[in-house]
């Protein structure tokens, strides 16, 4: 019986040793696996951080371009409006000068007797004749208002 007892004790010792070896081996494998997972998570975290930074940079560039287009558009509208106002000012000045010249011409004509009124008689141009004025050679008469 002592032999069975020795075998049982030997079996128990071997089982404990095997359990201890298995436990140590599993601990090493789990440590390696844990380090690998930790490294993969750090790599994933770094990639996500880099992607977020890249996306923020793209968004900043996009916002900057949008504002640049808005500022450029407003500037071009202001330049166009300034051009139109300048052109209208020149046109108005030219028209005022022409009106002033025409007024001067009308005053000169009026001072020389140019208060003749032209009218349309049927489809022909006609004027009033001063019937009190004398008749000149060839049936000519002075116009009324001259």
C-alpha cells in the first residue's frame, strides 16, 4: 500500500508541478497578449488622433476658403458699384455740361428773336406769321415771335 501511496503522492506532486507550469505559461502568454493589445490600442489611439487633427486642418482650410470667397465677393461687388457710380457721375457731368450749353444757346436765340413756335399742321411743319409785319420782296414775311 505504500506503493500506491507513493504513486498517489508522486501523481499529486506532478499534478501540482504541471498546474504550476501551466499557470506560469498562461501568465506569460496573457502578459504578451496584454502587451500586444495595449500596443494595438495605443496605435489605434494615435491613428484616431492623427485623423482628427487632419480633419480639423481640412475644416479650418475649408472655413478659411469660404471666408476668403465671401470677402473677395464683397470686394468685387464694391469695386463694381464704385465703377458704376463713377461712370454715372461722369455721364451726369457730361449731361449737365450739355444742358448748360443748350441753355446758353437758347438764351442767345431768344435774345436774337428766336421765340418762334413750330407746330405740325396735318403732316407738315408750320409756323405763325406776323400779319402786321410788312411784306418783303418775293412774298416773304417775318415770323411771329422774331
